[in-house]
């Protein structure tokens, strides 16, 4: 019902397995990329009866980078980010 405050110093992070998470998706890769690579992350909806108020999007250049423990020298560029929501797809669950 309200924005979630993350505090790395207090180790207060989003619990992706929490009951307040309505959908979750991830993309993990071990590849080193030299250029642009298009990708799609499909969300796994855990609850289609509630309407979300907020969305959390985390992008990190290395595993656990969102916890500030990632690899030194990793760089991530995000461009032309798009969020597509099709309520008709939810009916197919």
C-alpha cells in the first residue's frame, strides 16, 4: 500500500518471495556482450486478482550487483526499455 524503502546499510531489501509480490521475472546470463542485445523477461504472475500500485525494476551488471556486492569493472547499459502489460494474457493462466 506504500512505496518500499530499501536500506542496504540495514540489510532491508525487497523479499521477492513475499506475498506482496504479484509477479516476478528475471534474466541471468553469463555472457559477455559486445553490443546491443534485445531481450524479453516474461513475468510469472502469482496473483491475478489484485491490481498492483507499484513496480520494482532492478538491473545490475553482475550477479548480486543490486546488493552492492557485484564484480568490479562490470558495466550495464539499458536503452529503449519498455514495459508491456496485456491483461488478456492474464486470463490464459
